[in-house]
C-alpha cells in the first residue's frame, strides 16, 4: 500500500512537467540550492536512543581500518573469508554469473555454507574490536534468479502490466524466502526507474512509464521483501533488506542510453523520476543504490546535492547508499580503487568487486582520511548508517544456517511459489488483438507451435537469469521450468487434442491453428540498448517471426502470436499478419501461465480472462521522439482487451519511416568523412585493472608490458610498439583525442584499419576492442587470425565497424580507438590508424 503522506505527495507532484531537453552545460546551477520541491518523508522507522547509543559505542571502539573495511563490498569471486576477517570487510556480493566455488549448479546448501564462512570470519574479531556481521547482497530481481532451481518470476515490466500491489508484495515475500534460504540477507531490488525510452536496455526492469504505477509497485515490493516496517516481522526470519535503485533518473537518459545523461530539469526529475523513491523509502527501504547515469553533467555517484542534501537531509533517509559495480572508477578524477569524491558526495559503501582493487581502495581511503581529503566525520556518518541497517536487521547477528529451522533448500521453487509465479504470468498477459474471437482456442484442436521463444526457458526468463546477460544458459540451468510450448502441450494433450513443435513452421498434417511464440534474445544492461543502427522495429532485428506469420496466412492457417519481450517493440507487420496477438513480457519459469489463458475448457470458455494492461505506450514508429515518447502510440498506456468485451482490431500502417541508419541519423547521408589518426590525434597509455592509466610519452614499462612510441620531426606519433614479456594480462590503449561518433561511418560500412608488424607471436590469447565507456563493449578475440600472419613484415589489417557493433559497442561515443589485451609474450608495432573503407587487399580480423 501507499502510506497517506506518500499518496498526497504523489498527487502534488503529478501536476505535469516539461518535455524540454536541458543542456547540462546551460543549466542554472544556482537552482541547486533550492530544495523546496523535494518532500520531507514520513519514514516509518524512528531512531531509538538505545540503538543510536549502541552505534556510538561501536564507533568509539573501532579503528580507522575497521571503519573503512565496513564501507567495502568486494565480490565473492574477489575475496576469501580469511581476507574478509583481515580487512574487517562489511559486505560482499555475488554479481550476475557468480557462484560459490565457481559452480553454476551450486545447491542451496553450497550457498549457505559460503555465507556461514563469511559470517564466521566477520564475527571473529581481535579483542577490543566489536564483532560486526557481514551483509551479503545479490541481484534477485525476478526471484532468486542467480540460483539454479529457484522460482523465476516475471520481470518488473510484466508486474507493472498486472498492476496488483498485493501480488507484487507476495512475490517480494516469496523472493525473500528463497534468498534467505541460501544464507543471503540483502537484495538489490526493486528498481524504481520510470522508463521513458524503450530503446533503453533496462526497460524491463522498470514497472512502467508512469510515476504513480512505479510508486505503487516499488512500495509493494519493498513491503514484501522486508516486511511491514511497523510490525515485529520487519527484517525478521525469511526477510531480506531491500534496495531502491538506481538513484535517480536512470530511466530518463538521453536516447535511452544506459549510463547516459539525464538532460531534464530538477522539477521534471522530481515529478517524473522520484516517485518510486518516495514510495520505497516510505515503506522503510533501508538501502539506496546510486545510478551510473549523470545529471547536470555530473555523475550521480558524485552528486553531493542529490545524495546528501536531498536524499539524506531533506527526505530524511537514514539508511545507507551503496555504489554500483565499479562505478566510482568512472567519476572524473577517480579510479576503481580511489575515489574520495564519491565518499564525500554521500556514497557510504563502495562496490569494488575485484582484487586487488578493493585492497587498494581501503589503503587509499585510509590515506585520504589521514590527509584530510575525506573528513573523519564523513567516515563516521557512513559507518553509522551501515551499522544502523545491520542492527535493525536482527537476524544478521545469527549465523545464516541457524536463522530458521526451515531455512533450507525446501524454500527454493516450492509448489506455492511456482503457483504464485504462474498466477503472476496470467495476470500480466496483455491481449492486443483477438479478431473474430479466435481466442480462447478449443483445447481439443490440432495445434502447431513454432517461433524462436516457443520452447526456450532462457528467452522467457530474459536477462539477469543464472548469468548477468542471461544469454549463455543451457537446459540444465532450468531444471524445474516449464517452457511455453510445454505448457501448451500439457493443456492440449490433457484435453485429448494434438500439438506439435516445429522450428521452421513445417508440419505433417495441416494444423487448425498455429501459435507463433517469438521475442527478443536475452540481454541485460547495455547489451539491450537499441543503439548504433538499431530501431524499435522488431522485424528488422528478428525477421523470422514475420516470415512464419506470412507463411501461415498464405496457407490459410489462423495464427496466434505470443510476443516474449521485456518491452514493447514496433510490431505493426506482425500484428497485421496475426489473428490474435498476446504480449507475454518475460514470464519466467512458469510458461504454463500462457496456456492458462489461450485455451478454453469443456464449456468453450477460458477459466481465466485477460487482466493485464500496458504499463508502457506501444510504439507506432521506428524511433521515439526526443523525450522517448510517441506522439500517437499504437496502443496507449493502460490498453488491454478482454474476452468479456470482444473487439475487432483494424490493420495498422506499415508505411512508417524505415530509419535505415538508426534513430540518431537521417536515412540519407552526405559524403561521410574518413578519419586518419596521426600525431596529436591519438595518445597511447597502459591501463591497469583499476583503470589507472600510464601515459606513454616515449617509453613506459609496467609489470611485464612495455610500450614505446616513435615520433616524427614534429614530435607527432609515427608508430607504437607494445611488448608483453612474461606478463600478466594487461591492456594497451590507443585513445582518440576526444569522444567521437562513428555512426555515419558505420552506416557507410567503414572499418577500423591499421598497419601491423608482429615481431614475436603471442603465446597467449589476444583480444581487441573499441571503447565507449564502462562495460560498454565486448572484446573480439583475434588469436587465430594473428597466427597466420608472417612475422617481421607489415600487414594492412581491419575490423569492420559492423563487427565492432555486433560486439556491443556504442559507436556514438567512442573514446578509445583500440584496446589490445594479452598476457605472456607478444611483441607488435602498429601505425597508420584510420576509419575508412577497408582496402581490398587488407586482412579482416573479424573473420573466424
């Protein structure tokens, strides 16, 4: 529920806002001193003198080293229990794709055993120092999705379509039980983003595009995870600490760019993007995660005004703020292992997952405190907040395996939880078309099922499933899941009908109906952004479904489309070829929930009706407007048909703009300039794991890798030599002078090309990539391509920009032309870097 103060607050803020895009460099920063429109929240948990005195006693007995250790959060891949004890670490996390001992199929007991080991280490303190339990965080964003065998609930966009706070509360409670069953006590959920642009790859993590909807669902999820803040059940057995994230404005970035710029006024930030935080905090959410995005030209992790002045002082939040994954390394003047700016801005806990980064962060932070760069009062405030949250969660002071007699594997994917997940699937499905009332289908019919998502628990679960992106899973990762096809098969066979599965739409006997289940391949943040030449048009990226639908139409076979996607896409063509069209979102492990609505019972009626309503406007054009919205959507926010009110849907316009060059370029391009990188246009540096850079003026050597440059008579770089000598894995980076868009070059099929001379063949693997920011690009391995090149001779080589784009690189913001990554022994010289059409005689490094 929404507490009374919050409801009044949201009604006040719902007065509207401007669509005007604001240039951060032109903002009137004097407005940052005015806080009148940020509310003071009526938070449900009052501080007590007893607890605050206990916090003060702890602080008085803690060394600086122990205080700073409490502020660190390494990953389970980066720290042992022994190290945790040595450095007084306050928290650990498991990122997407991290498991106890690296074992993907780890059991609940395996997870719990590691939790016990960390907890015991945290409580084994030297005499005189207080024992402070560890807190373990995880991204359980649609159930306990990192654990094989857990219940996978629909993602948030589906729950927004269901629009049932009580259902979401139950899902939060079930998720908390499964998380607690593995010994973990903190969930990085819910996402309070209001997604304004469907090009954003995290749209499915949002409950919808309207603040009021996001507020209701955020509050309900916090309530389910933590329990009622006014009851004795709050953070009790089988509850976990909640996190509202990512503070603030990540759903409103320019062009839907993950980690991008939120170019809006402060008033719009409040009216359109703050409601979920007001709601979640009003239900007692104990932690807030800062956003990768920026506002007013400043990273959110460096925003003292918003993190401290607004969130903590104005709104009254007394829990703690945690940074996102390595986010401190992307603040100007910071590295991944040193960032006084973030701490001074109000970040209380630093998520620094890797070793030796977190060890270096500890030593650097201690030095910054001793030098006065970070005030001791700021450290004490951060640690006080962390201690306050830990003390409020009384179960933290009990070893994980002893917190409940029932706290074991039996809570994973129980029949009750799976039934709840199946109900959530039913309640979230949105019926967009049902001409001639073809649905519900007779369950004794001859049904053909086809499409790329028909028999794929991975596709119906999406990103943040077992691994980070969810795109590298296998059948054994879903031991209890029911695919959409299996759900249909069970429903039809149980009624005496016929059903068959076809990968290409072929059949032996002509079916009565074809159900085409299609959707997006799994993705998570950044990989899912519709960048470069991509648009919202589904058929352009995934043409198979439209081909299947046209085939069945030509054969006189009625078709039902089931669209499996975390967000709406432009699907006019697919809608026109379908007799019925259902938006299934990312339903998770319980694919049978789709069959529940598609088929009639013996009475020729479905036992269920469609309930879901669109939480996002459905696009009618290939690209959204600048503010992310469509002037006239195909279907408006809140649209959804039902069986009880039959409606005929007309044909939709298919003559929309093609936007062949994507959403950021016109279809017709003038002659596109090539780029020759010489002299002062480029620089070379070695880059450490912590993102610390060593510029190469003439020659530099570090840990087995050396780099040197040869210059011409003007002092400009002529060529660059990179030499790995029994080296650990290290990077050499050739950086362009400023961030550059290569979208036009991509549209014209240009390539990155350079001359390469190999003096010593690589003894280990070699990767290259262009760079566009934090976690913005995948590497391309070129080991095999290099093996065939003769040594000690020059070769013209190239990488098509289309290949670069396929490796998740946003070519609109290239800041490094080439990163070369290797280890062992390897010696190369490079020169003549350019972006231009590939020479006919050059060697393609992207060829497999």
